[in-house]
DNA sequence: CGATAAACTCCCCTCTAGAG
DNA sequence: CTCTAGAGGGGAGTTTATCG
């Protein structure tokens, strides 16, 4: 790899870390992951090249920045007098869950902030504005104009001069005086306060792919874009972004929509702290994100199957083909299903479709019992998981992919892919009956359905194969 | 008295109108 | 033009009413 290509990769990585820049150690780890032959000496050489690069700034953060593993190196340089090392006090998430803290309230608790509902926040702002209104009236118009001007300037520049110091060619901020390219010396002196970042314009152009600024990307929108890019393939949820940005739910929706419309991010359904929310992923990482890939796979599967219509060639009400009852499934089972997957649904729908299309179902019918277990749920389940599965089944029905049918004299409720329906949709009466009894009978156990008495004309005469997993 | 259904409440997402 | 308040809808948990 040529040095200019390597430097470009460095800039790509550094730009994603936004205005606070990257930890040189993590940058080195990133390069090693791309090319394991990169050693300390070579990285020192790369560092010297970065120091000369016009789009790169070497900065010192006011406080040590913890690495992802929690490591903090304070260095030999004196720390600001107001610096407080992070305490070992960790927010007890399990305890909060027991207290039924959820969603945004949990996100705020983890941040150590006080949670206010949107209504409370609006009320707070009103009270605050009423208080300042009185004070402002006493001030002269000139004073207010000066203040506004300053505020606008600060927002426009979007710099971080108050939290970082820019190291010039020679670092003489504190003793000892060092050359900027002396990486080992700088690391000893500054520890994890040492950062390398791109200049503001470079960050903007690399994150947005735009050569110049546009009005749609306001400082707040750009701030959210930086946070999202920094999270890389993991992405970040609307619930987590709220406390970080200080935006209400409505505002968060607006900001996320702006980024999605600009094709800078994608948004997929997700679950965090027991609440369904949206996950925002920066465009460059969508194809490395498991959540996004699962979501897309299922969406495409649904599109391929699509609503099935027509093709009625056979009267299935008289079909009494004698299937081997209680067939043993050749199906191997799914990996354990998570709470998040149950809530968001794309994995649930994908697995249900696989089950319904499985060759072991000789009559293409699957009883609506133990669905959670069949699609990979392990252990006991609660009402919310059952409700979620029924909801996802209903969505498949609404899309015209799956239908409910009543089978045999015992009115066994079954699911079937519409494409296997040889006579059309089930009778409306039967469908209504199903809807009314769904939730009550979800837990029913059963295997095959016998049909030795004359059938009700409304029902389908099938033996039902029930898939059983070898757990 | 226990099971079930209905009502209520809270949280989150989405959309729109209007303020700044 | 950006941003936010507010309305509306849906999901989930809890409480209350009803029924057998």
C-alpha cells in the first residue's frame, strides 16, 4: 500500500471520530487490523506524515478521554484543577430495570441526568423563559444584541476551542517542550488527552460527502451525524441520542428524518431498555451492521414472496389425502431468539416464513401453538412476547403472505402460506372465529388432527404436521 | 375466588402547523 | 427554512370490572 493511500485511510478513520478526534493508540490498532505488519516504528513514521498533513490537527483535550475498554492515562502534564477522575460508581441497570425504569428514562439515568418527560421539559422551558424575560427587560437593547451576536458566532463556528488545545509545530504548552512529531514523548506527557483530528471542513466533507456546507445540515444535525458515525456499525438509537443531544422525541424524529432523507444514515426498527425505538446507522457501516443486514434480508424475503393471488385449480375442501400423521420434522431449529428480535419482528417473520415453507409440512399447515418455541425462543415467555408474535403474524396476513385456516373437526387453528392455498381465502366466518380466540388458545398443546366424522363444509380436511424441535 | 375482558395510563413514533 | 409543540396512533403494562 502506498503512503498516500494509507494516509487517506487514516483520514477516513479520524474524520469519523468528529471534532474530538481519535486516540492515536486506537488509530494504530485500526491500521494493524488492516495490515498486521504495521509496527510501532512504522506507525511513528505515519504519525510524522500526519503531522505534516494540511487537513490534520494534533490536539490536547482538557480532560483524559477514556478508551472503549475504560483505560485512562493521565500523562505527566498537570491536569486542570477542576478535573475529577471518573468514579467506579456504575449505574446499576439491573436495579433500575427492577424499578421498571424504561426507554428514555433509562437512557437519562445511565447518562446520570434527570429525566423529564416532553411535557415536563416544555413546562421547564416556559418557566425558564418567563424568568429570563423579566431580567432581559432590564438590560439594554445593545447588551442583548451583543449577546446574540456572540451566540450566533459560536454556533456558526462549531469549534471546540473551549475543550481542546491545538498543538503547534512545537508543543510548549507545558514542560517538557516537545516536537509535535515526537509521538512517544507526547503520549508520555498527555496520555489519553492526546488526540488527532481532521480540520472542521475535512470532517464535514468526509462525513457528508459534500464539498461545501448546506443549510439542511444545521449544527445539531451535524452533531447527531458525528455521534452516529462515531458509533460505527453498532449505530445509536433515538432513545440514546435524546439525552446526548438534549432533544425531545419529536425533535429527534425530525433530525433523524433529515439525515435519512439526505441518505447519510439509515433507520431501522430496534429495541433498547425495553422500548421499541429506531436505530440510526451511518451510511458507511450499514453493510457491517448485523441488525441492518437481518432487517434487509427479511424485507427482501417478504418482497420476493409477495401477495399471492389466483391459481385456483383444485377443490381442497374435498382433499382427504392421507398424510402420515405426526410427521417427525427434519427441521433443525433456529438459534435462540432474543427479546429485541421478538419486538422488532423482522427475524420473527423471516423464521415463520421459513417454517411455513418447510418441506416437512406436507400439507403446508402449521398449528398456531407454541410458535415462540418453534421460532427459537428459549425458556419461559411472557404475555408481551406472545402478543408481539401474534402482531407479526397479523402483519404477514395483512400483507397477503400468510393466511389463517381452521382445520378438521376440532377446528384446529393453523397458518399457511397463501401460495399454498389452492382454493382461495378461508371462509370469513372461520377467520372471524380465529381472531376472537387467538390469544386465549395460543398456549394450547396438540399434535395431529383426526377427521373420522363428516366435515363441516367450512373447514379444511387436513392432517396437521406439527414441527417439533430437538432442544 | 380466579380468570378474563375492558379501561386506563404511559411511552414512543409520526406527522403537521406554525413560530422564530 | 429550521425547529418544536401538539395531536394522533399504536404497543405494552397495570388496574378495575365482570363473569362463571
